[in-house]
């Protein structure tokens, strides 16, 4: 539908400032700061010819994103904020405090990674210091730079008390979960109905409270409106949310509004440049949702805007109308309550009703999502015969200009002076022609806009077969082009898999059984031998690398990275086979994997008949680091010779100083009189570690064995000469078994375990080795491409990992994954989460992709 001049101006300025130029009186130029400038109204149009004004409409998803039956939604009020740091979507909405009771309500909370698929179950928040919430879910996030982070979030709701009266109440919170009333004497703003919200106006740097009032309507009966009273919308402003200006009515209805026309409030505010956009909830209680059906009311959303935050204009045509399809979940009402900028789009969250205003509020009031390209509320449309749009005189800030336009024919622009003469270098012939559909396409002239300085100018846009929505001024000369990309909201495909039973997924080389299975032998502990020097008695033996943990250790009083640690002694390696390894030092009873969390030790790393010595640490969150005992950075290229596994006795000491390296923490390892040091990486000491064992532990990854012995041990000043069996704790240190977990034999897929959560046993996962033959366990989907919006979510649990391990979970192409290729970790045609580690920064859990 095309709307031409279909605007209602609510307040008119009684006087307009003018400047005298001889006999000609002209308005002073409009200051245009860097940012978008929308053609919603005629404010930036001095003249136009051949153009029509067209109201655009967002595209709705077919199903609600938050439901009544599952998520307990029962109100059309919702706030969604995209966290500026995590980029997650945070939603607050209302649920009944008691089942099937309309008042009071509680504030519920739910999150999403993409704003469409929300992670359930929802969280029910406590009332602010026990202060009851009647209705409302209006939340403000002041951002991580707010001076008082304990009050970063603000929550506004409708409060009702027999003594204090009905009105707006506000609470603050550091995190959006725990709320403290802003005053002990509610409400902060009295009004006569139960609808209100709060908004921080970033243009004028104050708060706006929008409240509804009930006022008697002459000529209305008790059956009209709210018992003969019409719902009207008022606004008030405040600098601190405690002291408000007297509420003043905005967007009042008039004689052109037919029937029982009422405003159910205005919200969904969004500032774009110097323009403030609002969304009006229109209620018609005198109409049925279905033609000829029961009259239970309908509602829709209309577009409104303000240039000064006080005076508002609106469209009469619905911006988001109720669903045109009979029987749909949002057939009766579609009331937008929140706008969220998301990249090239704006997400609009709305309350949808199925059959009418007061029908089945606990099951049929749900929250939906509609989407639209950024800033495309209203278009100025030119046909093939061409059109011209001229702005008033403006003062342009910035160095470049772009347009938001859909151009099938051609668009050009020029800059003219106050006498309407083209400025040299900025004429239509100096402009590169614009074609295509772009949210941001820089206008290319022969000169830079920055050269205009403070000269008042007008912009002229010459269009044919095109629609222009806005232009934008930029601080930089070079601006990145941004094309409009289609989103598949009408073709949204989703599937939920709980793994309560084995799914019909495709398995490819995911369960490989070694034949015969390699044998792991652990045979270490106390020995009456003397391989490591001194008198008879020592600890050690054959230590096999294996994913199955094994240790022989002394339980000790818990130590952390804030404690000074020191140990010393002697060791000898008498035999070694292939790639092997053992750790000796401090660790934790629960330490699993390699590199090992909660550990500080030296490592004997076998390589054929020789070995290297490293010293290393791991924090509680798998952040690791360490040093070595050879020249250069890598043992593969060092000039230093490896130690032969010939039984030579070596002396050593391992010291940790929490105050070393300027407080970062420092490890010193001395081997045969040669000292080596390394500092903990920044932040690792604060990440923390807890050590409650000291002794021998195998390196927990696949490999072979090493025979090593340790004697004449000093641990934090306590001597252990092992002249007798110390009776230390044994854990899998004397055993021989067929080791199923051996590289490259994957063992993953469906399993009836219960490690990653869920209501019932059943999940997918297992042992996944990096490299080797391609293996997968996957559902068949798509085909999709990078032009499609993709989403996946769920829960995950890590049980063990070793350094240089890795796996993907996500979308991939089976043929590309299995095809022979040059040795690489990344197959083409993949978009997934990469899980790797542990490493210097801990476990990697990061997105990755590779196109074809």
C-alpha cells in the first residue's frame, strides 16, 4: 500500500526562527551531525517532485520466539538488549506470580545467541526487595561505561498500592538480575492506568517515562474503552528517575480515528541520528479478530517519531498489522514493545494475541519477532519518469556521505549552495551513478565533502526507478559499502534434538577399534632400588603415557599460586620407548588431561632412547605455560643434545616465587647446576590453581612408556629419603590393560550417559582424536550456504583433553570433509565451533569457517 502525505502532526511550532537576507527570509541551516538522517517525515525535504511516500513493513517470523505454555509469557511487555560485550540477546518479560492469576506478576529472564532461538528454561527473578510488580518489563542498560556500575541496569514497572496509589516504580541493578528499588517510597510517578515504561533518550541525555491515563470520553458508554474511559498516552522526563516533570499528553486521538480507538501505550524507542522513533500500540476493542466472529478486540502497531523528544507525529496506517491469516497465533494483536539494532537489520519484538484482548491470557499471549533492513521505515519512491528531492540548507559534519537506497534505475546526487547553484566538483555529472540495493553506499564525487567546511549547502537527489530511505554522514573519507542481504525469516527451519533415544544420524569412521588393542602398563611406586643415587630406597618405575590417569603421590596441605613452593632431589632415567612422558611435582587429585590443570611440575619427555626436560604449570582453567632446558625455542631445532636414557643421575630443584617477575609469579628450575626461569603469563596467577598432591603422574595422552626414578627429595623443607616405604597414595600406578583410548582410534557418537545435562540420559560425544582419517557423527541438513542465517545451541561438557587436541561441532559438507586433501586441520565448506587445547590461554572454544 502506498501512503502519500498520510501524516498527523500533533504539535505545531507557533514561531520559526528566520534570518533576513535583504527581502528574502530563509530558515537557518540545519546542523547535521555524523550519523544517519532518515526521510521518515518532511523535516529534511525542502522540495520534492515525482516522489511518493511509502511506509514499509517488517517481516515476521511464523512462530513466537517466547511462548505462553512453555515460557509462561502472559503480557505484551518485553525488553531485549544485545549485550555490548558478549553480543548475546538478553530478554526480560512478564510471567504470573501465581498460576492463572493476572496480578501480581514476576519478571522473567531468558537469553539467546541469535535473538531468535532462546535458551530454556527461563529464569524467574525476585521482586525488587519484595516490592510487588503489577505489570511491566521495561529495562534499560546504561552500558559497561556507566559511572556507577552497581546501578547499570534500570527496571520500570507498574506499582499499585491502596495507600500510595498507582504509578511508575523504578529499581536498579548491577547485572539485570538482582534489583533494588530506587526509593523506599513508591511510586516515583503517579498515573491512572497500569501501562508504563522507561527509556534513556541518548539525544537529550535524560529519561523518558511513558505512562497511560484513563480519562472519561464524552459520549462513550460503560461498554466502551475501560468502563467508558479512553486509554491515553502521556510522557514525562527526568534526570534521575526520582523527580519527573508533569506528564503531558502526546499523540492524542482525533476525529479521524474511528470507533473505540485507544492507545495501549507507546514504547520500542530507538534513536537514529537526531530522530527519535517510537511505536504506538493501537487498540480497537470494538472489532473481532475474525470477520463475523466474536467481538473481543484487535490491535496493531503504528509508527511515530519526534525531532525534539516532545512533539510527536504518527502514521495512521499500521506499521505491523495483525496477522492476515486466520487462526494464526498473532491474528488478533501485534504490539511491538522493543527495537534492537542487529547488524544490517532491526529486530522488533512484539506481543501477539491469537483471538482477542482478554481471551486465554496465560496461553495465547506470546512474544514474536519481526525483522526489517536497518532504517527502512519509510521510502521516498521515484518511478521510471524520474524525481528530484532537495533538502533544506544544512551544515554537514563529516568527510563523506552514503545513501540507504534501493535503486533499480539510477540515483545521482549533487551539492548546491544557498543560491541553489551547483558547487564545483559536486554536480550530478561529477557523481558516480548509483545502482543496486544498499544500506550504505558512499556517494563518489570529484571532491570531498570535508572541503565544504561550515558552508551552508543543500543536497539534491536525482532518482529514477528507485527508493531512497536515508542518507548518512561519516567522519571518515573511506566508508565500507553495505549491501542488503536477504534473510530467510519465512523459511526458518529448526529442529530440536534431546538425544533421549538414539537419533538416526549418519556415522562415518567414528568408532574405530584397534586390533589388537595396544597394551598400557603402569608399574611405578616405592622401590627398594637405588637407581637415583644415595642409599637403597626410591620411588619410580615404568610410567606409561595414557589417557587413563595414573599417579603415586603424597597428599599435602593445599597450596596455591599465592604460596612459595620449593622442591629438590635427584632423578635418573634408565629406559625409554618412543614418545613417552612423566610429570614430577605438585598437582591436584582431580587433575586430568595434558597440559595438566592445577599442576606445577617438571616433565621428562621421552623421544626414542633420549629424553628432554621441561618445567611447566597449569591453572585451574587450563591456562598453561612453562620453560625448557635447552638452547633455543624448540627441541626440534636446538643445538643442545638430548639426555640419553642411560641411568645417569641428575640433580634438580624446582622453585615457585609468587612475588617474582614483578608479581606475575616466577618459576626457577635448576638442572645439574644450570638455572632456567620463566614467568607466569599475565592473568594466570589470578586465574589460580590448587595443589593437594606431590609426586609422580603420567602424561595423560596416548603414547609409550619411560622408566624413571626419584630420590633424596625435599618438599618445602621436608626431607624424604625413601629408606622405607612412605605409603604414598596410589592411583592406577600398578596395572596392565588393553588401552581402548589410543590415537587414532576414535570412539564417539550416541551414548546413554548423562554428562552434558538434559532431563534424561542420552547425549552425543566421546573420544575424538585430532588428525588422521576423517570421522564424523552428524545429522543431514540443508543444503545451506553462507547466505542463509544459521543457528545451533545446546550444552557441552569437557571431561578430559590433551595439548594439540581438537574437534569441531557445527555445519559442514560431508563430501568436502571426506575428500583427500593436503595435510590440514580444516576442510572447506565448514562453519563450526572449534574446540581446542589446553594452551597458554586455556581451552579454545571459538567460531570458525572455511568456504569452498
